[in-house]
């Protein structure tokens, strides 16, 4: 019997090549989306899970009240981790602290390269399960010792034993390698970490910071053996830090490692998700598209069943019962699903290089994993049964006598079911069209946001050491004289990166006891010209005014926040020093382009100025100019590695996630529309064929081609309209909720729905019209000849 089912299934698949091709292609497209989406979702859920302490590691985060709004940050002060290590040994047996990861120049002999690393306090490497390959990969504690990754050791020393070897950091500090650890995998918070330094060396650079509760520049991690104690520990730590930082009313949050990657967004002190929303979004999209493909299969199978009436009648007349017929049809549907899955694997393999590019990750089909084959087989069987069950029940229920006489006709209920399926198909497609259109609009809107500076030909020198900074004035002068740059400046951070925020700011009319929070930026007198600030009022810092050491320039947001309308109306005070406001500039985007602007104050002397910004000349050979600039840097410091980044390219990285969402939703929406159109084309083709005699009679009786086209198309226009009415409210509600996460955002207007509605209508008419016009132009003599 199984052999008969297989032969019959193959025969039927070959008998109707167009129907079979559309069925298998539609299923294959659905499988392709599901496969790619599943690989990406599984990658997101795999983050950090390889750690042995995965369930017990927490990051200490702090929520502060900044200008009546709560903001949660990962930065904490050194005394807090000291307190945890001494007073909370039983509850939190491990505590570690790290600085911000930075790129530094490393030299060994003639080899120079840039590598990423940080200083660590406590048992950081042990807490995060670093695997030792050479020597001891425990967190270094002795001054001027270092542990490095296997890839960094390979780049510096190839395959040699590196324990005890010396490397030079930033052209001056000599470090001895004490251990080599295995490279950290891609799906890891610390992916790309090349080295770890002892925290003692950091403290020698800023000795007063070790006891400063207000210097919240570090990331703290703890191990908690009993998760049930988390609320109590948070309250205890909050009470401790509240006594030290009264100006921001801090609250401590212990954020579990299991939520670092997917639940990384906070709003008003509460976790509001993060990457998880895109995981669910693409998960649901893949489910919807698989539903589209399955609807295609069911619709076409039931429609085509009217041509299989005699076959079913013969099988029933020779004793094949209904259960056996159902089994046969399920074998046929499962074979189609199997073919579609194999085609999907091929298409996904071809698409993955592009998917990896836009998602900035590495996805691959796990052919070496036996679980892949097990789940694939299970999925094929389940989807084959679910997709084929309704057609099997419908077909096996034919009356054999009527079937053999050829009197099987489409039942009214079956016709209504097919219409409902078409409505569902296009409702899903229209929903995805509206969503994708709004994603693209939001992306373009944010990209057009004024940034407040000239980003073209602006270069950030990502690694600068004290020798370069100390000789900056000489370097700048030479570069300008050689016409390699327009200007250059020193600052505490690059123009597209806010240095930090701090409290304690006061001015006339500010009633806050502890002062207000503002962004803090330190620049030199060349910075405004280099980045081409746009002044609303006042002037730039100048060497001609000695009093500018206690002057401040505000951005527009800060001026509005303080209520400054006239430069002489107020003064800004901090740490007992009064700063004269000499200028107000237009807001510069120094944070996410989707967020509101932080009120920021720019000083000449406040934070260390160790970042270099260059404005290159327009219309010159950038490659040659950068090569000459690198030579000029190396004349001052031969050990300096000239590593740079264009500001506009760095700014573009802010849109990576949105670009990914746009690309994937566009791909998935395009495939959903294609699946829907394939199904609609095949269905219209079949139903038009069923009505060819009716059309012939109408033409004989004088019906026009336009009238017949309208007759055949109107029904599908109405179905598209119903789909649009169902999809639009749902799309509006969900996308409005999504846009709420962005401060700088578009408004959803009626034009969105008008454009997508007309597009959906046009797609429907194009899909239907070919078969409709073909039918109306057919010679009625041929269609009526059998009568």
C-alpha cells in the first residue's frame, strides 16, 4: 500500500507541473524564511551560555534621577565593589570590576598593531571562566603583567611559547605576558577582548579615584549563589550608595547574565526589553510566512481536487477506504514538503552570506549536528500532515458514484473557505508591507536628523598616546602647513561621542539642592572650527581671553534647560567655580540619533583632552593624505600606530540595528508577497479555467472584454479590501507601540495606509489580470466546442 501511495503521489505531482511548482516553491520560500529566522533567533538565545557560572553572574547597575527622569547605567564607582568584596562575602563570594574597553598600540620588535583590552580588579578571568592555553590566565595582579588572547599571541609571536615575553603598550609601558587564554566566542559579551591588565596599573594614573564614589566610570560584576536574595541585596546596596551620591538618588539593580543580551534596554528605571523584541518579531514573521505557504498548499490542493474526482471514485470503487485515501494524500503532501525543505536549504545556504553581512554575525546551517536532521525530519512530517490534512479530508469525502460520473462541483462552503484563506494571506502580506514601510520611514527620518557639525572628511584618531598629545600643537601646525588638513583639535572625546554626564551644576533660578545633571565635554580652542560648530549666540574659546579658562559654551538643549536667553543673564557653577557663558551652539548629536539631546556644557579645562580630531581637505587624495599624516605622527612617536575612523562612518554604525531590521523585514515582506501572488495566480488560473465555458457563453451573448475582465477581477479586489481593513488597525497598534521606544520618531499618518493599500491593490490586479485577460481574449468557439 505504501508503494502504491508513493507511485500515486509522484504521478500526481508530475501530472500538474504548474500547480506542483507553485506549491513546492511557495513552501520552499516559507521554509527559507523560517530556517534563516530560526538560525538567527537561536544565535541570540545562545549568548553567554557557555559560562560555568551563567546562572549566578550579575552586573551591578545603577539607576539615577537625572533632571526628574530616571536613567539606568552600567557604570559604577570603585568603592562600591570594595564594599561588596568586604561586607558581602557570604552573599556575593565573587566581585570584579573593569574599565571601559579601549584600543591601544601594542609593539613587539618590529610588529605594531592595535588591540582591545581593559584593566580588571578582582577575579574577573576566573569569574568568566577564561580557559588557559599557556601559563596562568588568572586575572593579573602584579604590576606590568598581562594576559592575552590566543589570536593576539598568534599575531605577535606566531606559534611560539609566549610566557615571559615582553610587549610594549602605547610606546612606553613594558608588560610581561603571564598567560594566554582561549579566544572568546562571538556569542559573548566580551567578544573581541585581546588582553587584560592589572587594575593596580590603572590606579597609578589616577590615585584619588580609588576612593571616589562620584567617579562612576567602571563596570562591576558579582556572583550570587542564591538568586532569591537578589531583592534584599539590591536594597542593601541602594542604602549604602544613597548615602554617598545624594544628588542623583541612586538605586542599585543586579542584572542577570541571562538578560544582558536580550533585555538590555531600560526606561525610567525599569527594564523594557531590548533585542528580545526583534527576536519575537522575526519569530512571528517566520510563523506568519509559513502560514502563508501552508494556506497556498491547502487552497491549491482543494481547488485542484475537482479534477481528481474520477481518480478518487476509481480508488473507492476497488475497495480503498477513506482512511487509506487520507494516508495517501498525506504521503503526497509530505513528499511536497520534503522537496520544498530541500530547496529551502539550498536557498538559505545561498542567502546566508548576505544575511551575515546585514546582521553582523556568523550564521551557518549546522550540517554536522545530528539534531538538525532530527528536527528537520520532525518539522517536515508535522507540517506535511498539518498542511495536507484538510485537503485529504476534503478529497476523501467525495461520493464515488458522483465522482465517476464527473459531477463533482465546488461546494459553496469550499469556495468560502478558499476566499477566507486568500483574505488571511493578503492580510498578513499587507501587515508586513505597512510595518516595513514604517521601519524604512523611521530609518530615513533619523538619518536626516541635523547633527550639528560637518561630518564629511572628519577623522577620529582612535589611539593616541601621551607623546602625541603633548606635542599636538607642533603636529597640528606641520599638518596645516603641508596642506594635509584644514584643522585639528584635542578633546575629551570625539564629537559624535558624549564624554560623560555629571551632577552638581547650579545657576540662578535652579532650586535643586544637589545640583542638576548635565553632559560634560572638554575641548580646545580649535575644536569649534575643526568640526564646524554652528553658533546661535556668542563666540568660541580664544587664546586672546585669559578668562576663558573659566568660560563655558552650552548646546541649545542646555540653554533651554537653564532658561538662558541672554549670555549675560546667568552663570553656570560647578565645584565652587563660576563659569561665564560665552556661547550657545546648535545641538550636536553625540549619542543615539533616536534619543533626545542631553543638555551639555563644553569647557576648556575640566576633563583630560586625549582624543584627536582632524578635518581633512576637500577634493584631495584621501589615501595619500592619510599616509602622509601617519608619517607625520610617526616622526613624533615612531612607536605610534596610526589607527583612525571617519566620523560619518562611525555615526552610520548607530543605524546598524535599524538597517538590519529594514533589510530583513524587506526580504521577508517581499517573500510573503511573492508567496501570496504565486498562490493567487495559481488559484485564479484554476478558477478561470473552471469558468471558461461561462465566459464563452457571455462573449457569444455580447459581453465586452473589459466587462469580462471586471467580472473576473472584482471579487479579488473586494478580498484585498477586506484584507486591508483587517491588517491596518493591527499594524497601526503594533507599530505605534514599537515607535514609542524612540524619542526622535515619525508619526503614523493616513498616507502610510493609502500607499500600502494602493500597492496591495495594484499587486492583486497585476496578479489576477494576466489570467483574466487571457480568458477574455480566448476564442469562444474553442471553449464551447465540447458542448
